[in-house]
């Protein structure tokens, strides 16, 4: 798996509550792709996010490949997620009228 393929796979993981993918929401802080491991450093919109398991499962399913590298997810809370991390298409999807 290449880094571009991994980013594309992560962009297909949608936060079911917001309906926007986790990359566009700015939840993915880092991605390391190697022959034996794909490591995702990410956060959620809040530490008590009720969809934690759903999103983590989605990331694992998106990146797992038969015979491929292991998937490691590191959940971090520092820096805390902030709505300013949302990309422009995510803002449009969330109805931000100031986004063109």
C-alpha cells in the first residue's frame, strides 16, 4: 500500500454523525506507511465521542489488506481537535455559508 492509497482509503471513512470523512474533518494527524505496518495517528471531535468504536473499526477496515501490513491506530488528544481543522469541502458539507 502506498501513502496515497492509504490517504484515499481514510477519506472513505465517514463520521456517521456528521456525514463528512475523517480526513476532511481534520481527525487524522499523521500517517506512516511501511511494508509491515500502517500507523494512523488520529483524534476524535471529543474524548467521549460515542462513535469512537465505529470510526476506529472503519479505519481498520479501510486499511486492512489480505497479507498486507498491520494497521496500528494511535488515538491522541493533544493537540485537541478544533473545528478550524475542517477542510473547505467539509465546511460546505456541514452547511457553512461562508465557504465558497
